[in-house]
């Protein structure tokens, strides 16, 4: 049996290889852990849970069914809102749980330049991580310093289109300021002249989450060019944004490329757009396994924008040119900041695929 370190009330206790949480934890920290775990369950399983609830009501509840049907009709009628900027709700964005969620890791936001609110921007966030805690924490609620740092800018968080089709869950994602990541939706956000909109796009998407491993910064960018084309059409600057520490929040079940598990995950992702990551975090009472993210600092750094000309019908050469400029500026942002925010920075490099 492994020796107990520091005793029952010490910082950690190990038993049979499992590292336990101390017994005496301040209420504040317990609430943070609760918020972080509920965040994961909500956004990791929101589509499935809401889908099952709808199915159960339709199949088993005679009375609720008649309330549900008009709601489903309304969802159908309302389905385009996610491609017209969404419908943010300040009470949803100000829900106190998001504050505890932010303080759990904690999440920090840093800027390298000021951005004037007389134009729109496309914030391109890397890496996706398992569930983009950094992007949600900084742009999807009102407890982030975003509005103080970038006065006049309004964030529009682009996320999977399927989230806006799922009944109930869609209302939450819309309330938080979410809208679809489709090109039509991004065009809508960037297309309005000079109103200080910041589209938030996690370019690598769900596919990148399958690469997520602690200490590894492997992003999908070379083959993602659509966002550059949309930026060119609107003359919108591309702002590189990097969340240092995002990949440390979870490990995931060993899934090297070509393995049976990885092929299955890619198959599900292609069919549903959602990547079935099997995350390994911590639990409520021990640190060795579970679905709760690890308590580990995430610093999201907003880099200097890459200016892009307005070209109504960009050629492939135009797209490649600005894609290359963006890729270089992302690498520069990573290299210039890694020593401040990650351990072992000398041996950590941004891998772009
Ligand atoms: C925002 O959400 C709250 C409850 O979550 C609701 O009471 C309120 O009416 C909503 N506001 C708007 C403008 O939709």
C-alpha cells in the first residue's frame, strides 16, 4: 500500500495509487469544483441529455407532450436565429455559476494590443482542448474582463450548428451569446459595417479535440481556410488568440491515429459533427480519474490583428497568402508568450497540421 502523504487533513493523500482530495476544503473551492463539473456535464452531454428528455416526454408523458409540441414547432420556426447573430440574454450570461467556473482553474485573459470598436474582428482561438474552457470562460459570460479590456466590442461565440437544433439546450447556448459556426453565420456577424462585433471562432473545431493531451499544442489549421475567405470578403482583421494551458485540463483515452478507437471517433464526428472524446480528468474526492476538469491555470492571450484587404471574390492565391500570414502570426504569438504561461516552454512547440 502506498504511504499516506501529509496525513488525513494534509494537502493530498494517496491510497492504492489514487490521489485523494483533502477533507477540509473551503466552501468557495467546493462551489468552484461543482461549477466546473456541471459545466462539463452541460456542454459535454447537453445534446444527448436534451434529446433523451424530449424523447421521454414524447413517448411516456401524455400531458407534457401537448406542451412540448408547440415548443418544437417554435424551435423549427426560430431555427435561423443562430445564423443571424443568435439571441444573447444578459441574465444567462451573468449566472453566478460562471464566476465560480472561471475561478476554479482560474482562467485569465491578456491582451497585447487595444482594438478599436469602430470595426468588426474575427477572433481565431486555438487550441480547442476538450471543451474550450478558455473561449467559453472569456467570451461566453459576463464575469470575464473582456468588456473592460476591449470597450465597445460585443462577442459572438461561434459553435457547432447542432447545438441550435437541440431543443432546450439551444436556449442556453443562444442565451450565452452563441451562434452557428456556419459560413453564413460568420458572414452575418462580420458583414455589418463598423459596429464593433467580435466573432469568436475555434478554428480547429471538434476534430482538434481528439488531439488534446496535457502539455501538447497540436492544432488543425493548414487545411482550414474557409475562415480566411470569409474574412477577405468582409475585409475583417483576423485576431490570433491562444489559450495556454487549455490542453492540460484533461487527458483522454489513448487514441493514436489509425487505432480502432480513433477511427470510430472520427466516424462519429463526421456523422454528427460532435467528437466523442473520452476525457480523463479528476473526481470530486480524488485527483486520479473522473470527468471534472483538472484545476489548472488557463491564460488566453489576444494577439495583434492580421489586417486583411476587402476582396469581394478572393482567389485561392489571395486566401493562401493571408492564411500564411495568419499562421505565421499565430506561431509568433505562441513563441513570444509561451515562456510566461507554460512550464517546459523551451521544449514545447506549436504543431500545426
Ligand atoms: C433572459 O432569461 C431569463 C431567465 O433565464 C428570462 O426570465 C428573461 O426573460 C430573458 N430575457 C430576455 C430578454 O429574453
